[in-house]
C-alpha cells in the first residue's frame, strides 16, 4: 500500500506549521555583515595595495633565495676543489 500526500504551501507556511523559527531577520543581518566584510576585503585587493604589500617582502625573499643559492653553489664548488686536490695527491 502506498499513500501520497501533496501539500501546496509556501516555505513560510510550512515553517510555521512545523513550529520552526522565522530565520529571515537573522539571514538579513548575516548577509549585511558578509557584505560589509567583503567590501572591506575588496579594498585590500586593490592592485596598488597588493603591490606595496607583496613587493618588498617578495624582493627581500628573492634576494635571500639568491644569496642562499650562491652560498650553496660556492660551497659545492669549494668541496669539489678539495675532493679534486685529494684525488690528485693520492695519484
């Protein structure tokens, strides 16, 4: 046996019938807060602000990486020279 019941009502009517709270005021308040936060964050996404924020740190980081790279390369070259000198002395 199968019973089908069709109920024709709006979401507000169904919510009221089931005794659920009306969340429209909360939803509107939250949406206003989300909108305010998004607007504040969009001002931080200004290309000029991003450039000022990222470039000094980026340039500094690139210089540090370059110094580290050159330190490692010169260290490896010195080690290779020492190894060559040791192998030449053994011959």
